[in-house]
C-alpha cells in the first residue's frame, strides 16, 4: 500500500495541473481501421475484415504528450514532421487536445504514420509509412534550438525515442545538459541500443528487450539483466534506471540497490502505448517531487489501466485515480475531505459512471441506528458520501452540551466504515450548499422524514435524482444513549 496516498491523490487532482513538461522525440499518427472477422478469404488464407469505422490518434512521442495532458499537465511537444496532410492532421489533433506543438518540417521525409487493421479486439495487420535516416544539419539545429528555448520554463523533460531519426547523440546530449543545468528531471524512453547517447539523464526507462539489447546479453534471466542495469547507472551517470518488466512490474535500479514494484494480474488486450503511459506518470511524479520509489508504483498502476484497452489510447486522469481508490478505501483518514476535494472526487466517480448517494446528520455517539441507515444508503448506489454537522452546528441544533464527540473524531470513525466512501464536515445550518456542490444522484434520510421535509430533496429531483427514506432501528438514538448513561 502506498504511504500518504491521500496526499498523493490530492497532488494528482490539483498539483499536476500546474506542471509543465517538454516532450522531444519521434511524433507520429496511429491510424486504425476497425471491423469484424467472420470468414477467411477464398483468394488467400487471410482473414476478411468487415469494415465498421476508422479512427486516428497521436502516436510515439505525441502519445506521451497525450498521456501527460490527459493527466492534467501543460505540455509542449517537439519533433519532425513532413510537409504533408498528415502533418496538418497531427497538428490539429494535438492542438484540439490542448498540447502545444513545435514541429520541424522536413520536406524529404513524410509524417510518420502507422495504420492498424483491427478485427474485433485483435490486430490483424500494420502498415507503416515512414522514411528513416538522418535529417539535415540545419533541421537538426532547428530542433535543438526549439527544444532549448523552452527547457527553463518546464518542470521535467522527456526524450521519447522510437529510432526514427530524431534523437541523435547530438540532440540528446544538448537537451540533457540543458535540463541538468536547469535542475529539472530528464527521462528517456530509449530505442537505441547505445545508451551512451542518453548519458547524464535522470533515468532511462527500457523494457526487458531494450535492456537486453543495450547490455549485449542474450538472456531472459532477470537477475542477470538487473545486475547489468546497475552497472549502467554508474557507467552512464544516471540517478537511477527504470526497467519495465511486462507482467512482473517495474524495477527501480540504483547503483547500489534495486526495488521491484510488482504488477497486478490484468486482462491484457493491447500493450500498445503502455510504455508511453509509464514514462508520462514517472515524469509527472518526479516533477511533483515524489520519490522514484513512489513514482514507479504509480506508473505500475497506470500501465495496468492502459493494457486493458485496445489500441494506442492515453490514460485518463479519472481512470488513473479510480485505479488508485481501492487502496485509498483502506485508509480511513484519506476519506475525510474538504468540500472542494469532495467535488473533485465526485466528478471522478461520475466520469466512471458511478451512482453517488448522499446522506447527512450529526452522527454523535455512533450507534446501530446510524449504521443501519448508512448500510441501506450504500445499497442504493456505487459511492456513499456522509456529511456531518460541525461542532458549532451541532451545538446550535442540540444545545451547548453537544456534541459528545468532536467533529474530527466523528468524521474519522465514519470514514472507517467500509460502506462509506467520503466524509465531509459542513458548518452551515443545512447541507443545501453541499448538495449543490456535489449534485448527488440519491439523497437518503432515515426515520420519520418524508421527501417534502428533506433538505435538498427538491434540488436533487430537479436534476433527475431521487430521494429515499429508509427505516431506522427503533429505540436507538444519541439522546437516549446520553439519558441512559446519566441514569
């Protein structure tokens, strides 16, 4: 379990929006033709794909940029394109997604495209349009100058290498030296087998095959490869090396030790773009001051989300946060949130199609009557919010001797219940403003209320929600418990 997960989630929700990252590398377009396969062609032993629709998505370094912007960051991407229609299409897509692009046009080279034909959820064929080889010295200098002029305003830099001719040793070293001088993390997603061009980076992020080729070891023995990785950390003056190990997880390798973040078992549909997601989450985590050990665990969670998708699809922030919330549910203090934090969590839940239930009360001296209402409320949806009156509010309602238990303790006890997903404290006479802020799908009260007397009922019904009155356990109330204790 991640320590300080509530603080990490708060930073993801709010802090990542203020991070600015530079991505330099091989930009391309991933095109898809989607269809269904029901027979084999009589002309040749190949499947016949019945066309349904087509789509396109930024690929390569542009997909890294897409992952970053979907996680909330401000992003600038730099790379080579051709002077063609695909360049215009790529520029349009990234601009529409809020990414700033500084493409260097090379007239003799087309914009790189990968066309995939998918039958059902199975990739049947890939057709690449590209021209490999070095660009002119003039084009290379334009790319270096464009990159260097933006480094000082960024919180981290990513070099996304797909071996298409962008990240030459001269380009890599110019950018790495500038980032180091600026004191910001620089991460490399490598393709070259010669890691010397990446020397001085904060980290290099190879997969097992890339690590094997770079080390010159034709082996799948993980211990042997990670031993070689430890030597690379010293040899290339890295802070650490981050190795993605497929179903085994992610290894963080330092010169004197290594750490493994194990992956959870997943149903894998497509690993396309998973490495882009890993490097994006690592970069944002390091740019936010998180330790590399925490960063690889977050990246592991994010990779698990994208491999369950078909095609090169960036992770969405709400998907990432939803994948983290099972761990969050085990930490009671993490469920106690402010109104603003609650509104963001509700937005996340609703983006995931979850039904949000709201109930409120003083909940002073928690008893079986309270528990019954909470459990019944939870059964009406996917997420339950419990709003409690502040100490001042309880005193106004119940008298100067109340509450018996202060608001922080009441909130923490409620948060420890498995049925509860969030607890918040309100100081207003009624929870009406809170209801407006979270717009629940269901509002629940217990006892002798009726829909006409429930605060917020009319408002919830106005946006299509419902009001439910659930029965309480007779003979149980905080007032009776106090009287009994006095007797």
